[in-house]
C-alpha cells in the first residue's frame, strides 16, 4: 500500500481528496511561507513546494511515499488577494470582486520517493470565477457569518457566497482548494495511481 501524505491542514482539501477515494494521512506544514516569485502561477507552485518539502525533510519516509502540497491564491487585475486581515479588508475585497471576473490559482507539488531520493513535480491550475452584482448589505451579512475570514479572496465558493457565482471557467475543485482532476491526470502521466 502506497503511503500518501497531504501536507495541508485545510479541511476542504482533505474532503476533496477523501471524496476522490484516496486513503491518506495528514501532516500539515507549519513553516513560514517565503515568496520570491512574482506571477500568481509561480507563487502558488513555490508555496506548495515549500509545504511538501518541509514534510519530506521532517520524517524518514520510505520509497513509494507520495507527499502532496498545495497552495491557493485569488488574483484580480494582477493583484493577489490573500486571506483578509479583518472584516473591513474582507468587505473591500468582496466589494471589488462583485460583478467582476477574477482568477483562482492553486499550485500543487507532488514529491515521490524513488530509490531514496525525492522526485518533484509541480503544476498550477487557474480557474476564472465571475460574480453577479452583490449589494453592500449582502456582503456585510456574509462577513458576519465569519466564513470569509480564513479564505483567500474572502470567500468560499462551496459556502454561502456560492449563490453569487454567475459562472466558472475551469475546474471547480481548483476554486475549493485542490484541482483533483488535474492532480489525477498529472500523476497518471507519471504512472502513479493514488487509489490503491
């Protein structure tokens, strides 16, 4: 049985991987994120690699082990929108996104141990998300739920703000936090089956 480790504490990533029928362990990376890249796709690949590599360096893991690191950011007109620092920041972000189209990038790094060495494979997936117009009052009601406070871009598409989504171009699970279809496709090319 192949050992698979998810290097993330995100409950959404855990749910997506479990729903895909993967049996895995969680070992969340806790290191400080360091960004040297500039483009959103490069940033998420860099951060996902840091998470996976932190776990690889912490433990003695045998050949065949697979570590999956992931990181998600929201970008609008070239500006990267992280998790909100407070309710006002959440409001400003959602006010800016309403009625417009933005991009969600998730970077995934997969480390595979072969003959005592780690092989690294990284990719970034981008999905366009368009919101209907949303009133200030609707935004305030959503913020009061507390839901946006731990999410990039100040919203969760699978949560209460999902009712304002006009359209998605790309992989839905990417917006939730892990592009499962692309992950399986990339690993299939490497001859790795995550299920069984």
